[in-house]
């Protein structure tokens, strides 16, 4: 049994990964260079983005105030009586077949009326 250090496939993989590390190291700049560069560039970008965000939030706030005022103008100021109140979901308590729940079936009489379909003998 061979040791992993002497396995040719293992050695080849190690060499390939070492080459990838070196290639990445040449392509990626130093952390300190990135850190110093982002301070100058991002401050200008951040100032522009924050100004846009501030303008957008002020416009949104003004639009909300306008909408609330307009909505209030169109509302009826009279309060409805509690006896006139209806549940907004009352229709869910009614079903199309509610008549079957409130009636007693009779023997010999179908619950659902059955009509014999007519057959057009002239078309045959």
C-alpha cells in the first residue's frame, strides 16, 4: 500500500492546486490596497446614494400625506349603527347546497331532480 505522498495522482492534484493558488495570488490585489482604495471611491458613491435615498424618502412621505388627506375627504362621517353591521365573511357560511341541510328527504323522491336527456333520433 502506498502512502498518499507518493501517489502520482495525489501529487499531480497538489501541483495543479498550487498552480491555481499562484495564479489567484497574482490576479488578486493586496487587501491593504483594496481597503485604501474603497475609502476614497465609496465615499463619493455613498454620498450620492444617500442623497437619492433621502430625496426618495421625502417624496414618499409627502405622497403618503397627500393620499391620507385625499382618502379622508371622500369618507362618510356618519357612523353606521351596530344593528346594520354585517360580517365581511358572512357569505362563507352559505353554500349552494344549503337546502339539503335544512330539509328532510322523502322516500321515493330524489333530492336532485333528474331530467331525462332527449335523444335526437333524426341525427342518427
